[in-house]
């Protein structure tokens, strides 16, 4: 039988295991033009929380009692498609199922000899692209500038910081534990790190770490962390708004300082983005990320959780900061 994970309830606040339901179905067979896929790695991502809410967004919400979808790397077990061979590995937006069929639309072949399969969900996948394109297209870093990254030890943030270093910036990361801060500095080459859970005065901690002020703020988290960074933003600063995980589980609108005066006074550009806005640039961006990876200029960490049944818990753990780098589930 085939195991499947369905959305059972729409989470209220922080997601819980009750929000998901396991089901079994017959393993499907591939019809003409289709492939039968076996799931190998599943990406769990903070943005999936938004799809669990019945609200209008850039992607439609998941339906109750239907499988959850996310980025998946799968193996082609059987092919009745001219585009794929048995034994190929593919990545794409697929369902939380052990086995599934696909007509191949939206699937990309991935090279298991060029990189670890899980890398195609992280540094060579959606999160690597988000880091590269958000930083270069909106952040526009110049050598010598100061870049601050929140969610710095996560999948996107750890790549943003490293690219900032490659491009000659001073890079300061904000993350939620001393161990994560240590990894930012020792493994990813960040110049400084701030633990937002223990810092007594974030605004002052930023001012101390960035005495020249902040030129670029790559924002993954929003909320009070971002209030503190924006209080240190420089004239002509740029703020790529990538995510706001601190508010994804809010049941009421959170209120903070109004940003307009600081934006106007400092002529700051703040721009939200969705990585797919830049899909035309994906091929060249993947080439650049691959080159930096091969040259040893970029590296990555992953938190690999084992077992299909662990997918919901791995997703929930993102909101507790239990991951270092990209969180993936190995099936
Ligand atoms: P991460 O790997 O960064 O995992 C989430 C991390 O967020 C946790 O490890 C935790 O680290 C931190 N976190 C959790 N809760 C809070 C909180 N309340 N306040 C501050 N930090 C918190 O995830 P991704 O790298 O995949 O995603 C990072 C951000 O980028 C998310 O907001 C996501 O939605 C967004 N995103 C946007 C895309 C786009 O196209 N715009 C595409 C992909 C991602 P810690 O221990 O430091 O708290």
C-alpha cells in the first residue's frame, strides 16, 4: 500500500500533528505518457503554513482531506513517457505520498552524480534561488557594504550570508541559538552574529555589530527582529522582504513601530518578492550557484530527518528553530 499525508484541519496558531492525517491507498500504475515516482527526499518549508490557511495568496490553499504538496526529489520507477527513463531522478512540486504518478509537467531531471539529491531541494533548488535572486536583484550588494540577514542559520539565510561574503560585504547574521551563531561564523564566514533570543537590546546589539549602519537587510522573519534592524538602516538602504516567519502562526495582526518615517528619512527601498517572479533567471542562477559550490566558495548544512511518517513533525519543528540549514525528510 501507498502512504499518503492529508491536511486534516486548518492549523489555528502553531501547527500540530492533529492538523495532518495519514491514509493508505493502492500504489498507482503509470498510464501512457506518465511516470511512476518513488519519493526520496521531501522539503518542508515555512511557506507551506500559508497554504494551510484558507486565504487568498500567490498560491491556492491546500484543500482539506487532500494531500499536502511540497518540493520533492523522486526516482522514476517506471516510465511510459518519452521524456524520462527508469532510474532518472527528478524534482518538482509533488504530493506527500510514497509513490505517485505524474505526466512529467513541472518535473526537472536532476543529476545525482553532480550533487547530493537533497541539495536540489536546498542550495540548488528553491531556497538557493531565493537567496541568490532576492539578494542580487533587490539587495544589490556592493563590496564594502554591511548586510544583515535574519533567519541567518536557515536554508535561505545561510546562503544569503555566504553570497554576501563572496560579493565583498560585511555580513551579520541573526539566529536563535549560540550554536547557530557559532556555525554562521565558523562554517559560513559571517563576520558577526546576534542571538535574538538572548540579546537584551537588539537595536543596540545591531548598532554595536554594524557601527557603519546597515546597507542591506535581507528579512526572513519580520516582527521585532526586523524593527531592531530597520532602526539601524542607512541612507539608500535596501530591504528584500523574503519572509515573515515570526508572524505565520499569529492569530491576530501584530503591531510594531510604523516603518514609513525611517523609510522616507533614509530613502530606503523595501521590496517583497516571491522567488518565482524571477523564474526566467533560474537557469543562469543555478549555474552560478553550482559553480560557487564546485569552487568551494559556497557550502551548506542540512537537517535530514528520516522516515515518511516524520514529515509533519519536521514541518512543525521549523517554527521551533530545530533545523540548521535546509530541513528535509529522507524517505
Ligand atoms: P529556515 O530554514 O530559515 O527555517 C525556519 C527558521 O526560522 C527556523 O530554523 C528558526 O530559526 C526561524 N524562526 C522560526 N520562528 C521564528 C520566529 N518567531 N522569529 C524569528 N525566527 C524564527 O526556512 P527557509 O530558509 O526555508 O525560509 C526562510 C524564510 O524565507 C521564511 O520566512 C520563508 O517563508 C521565506 N521564503 C520565501 C521565499 C520567497 O519566494 N519569498 C521562498 C522561500 C522561503 P531560529 O533558530 O533562528 O529562530
